[in-house]
């Protein structure tokens, strides 16, 4: 059973905040006006900031917990995936720009499955620095897309956001491949370590006698 203290500490509360704002962001999309988009962007930005704060606070204050390690990636994926789907549904992402959105969503599903599988084998695969930069660019691009068409005074903001999404999607392909390759290597290395040793003096297998 997860201890209540571990669930209610500051880092985990910040992580839970990322999940709690998702319904509000969805509702604000349906209001479909500039003010609602600004509020949605503000909530998304606040949630994105907590993504960086919760890990930093957990490390510096020694508040890391199994619950937090489990919940943190789930909250990130829920926030990004739900907001991307709303952007697609309301036409902020359309046409060929759907490709990086699909790449990002697909990568989230694949990596989640891999992490769950590797967790059963107690095999850690650390997050690379490039993956962290990808996450930062991805969050910035999504935040810009939320308000891209709500600020006519800022020329080409939506275009810059789409370009950022394409760059994030490209990096997502690279980091996804690296994660998959590293996972396969670790699984193969574990299998070799656990394989039963063959005695050096084991006689060769005799051939089948001819009939």
C-alpha cells in the first residue's frame, strides 16, 4: 500500500496538479474564444513548469518515492496527449502537420509499454539529455499552438509553433529509436548473464546413426 505521506508530499502534489488541470484545459477548448485559449495556455504552461519542478524538489529535498516515479511519466503523457488531441480536433494541427503529432503520440505509447516491460525485469533505462530537450521544445510548441490563432497581433506565431512541433517530432523519432535500441541491448545482456553456463568438458553431441 502506498503511504499517504508519500502521496501528499510536494513533488507528488505538483505531479497530481498536471493531471488535475487536464479537464479544465479540455473545457476551455470548447469555449472557443481568445480569452479561454489564454487561460488554457496559462494552465498548460503552469503544468509544464511543474514537470521540471517536481523532479528538482524531489531530488534536493530527498522526497523521491516509488509513487512519484510511477506517476510522473503518466502525468506527462496524459497532459501532452490530451492537449495534442484537442489541438487536432479544433484544427490547430491539421494537414501534413498531423505527422509529428502522430509520431509524438506513438512514441509515448511505445515507450510506456517498454518501461512497463523493463520494470518487470528491474532494468533501468535512464532518460537522455536529448530527450529532455525534446520534452522542453515539445511543451513550448504545444503552448504556442494553444494561443497561436488567438493572437492575430503576433505574426506567424502559429507557423513558429508548427515548426517547433516538427522539430520536436524529429527529435522524438531519434530518441525513441535510441530508447528502443538501449532497451533491447539491456534485455539481451541480461539474458546472456542469466543463461546457464555450458561445462567446458561437455562432449560434443553424437551424430545420429545412419539407418
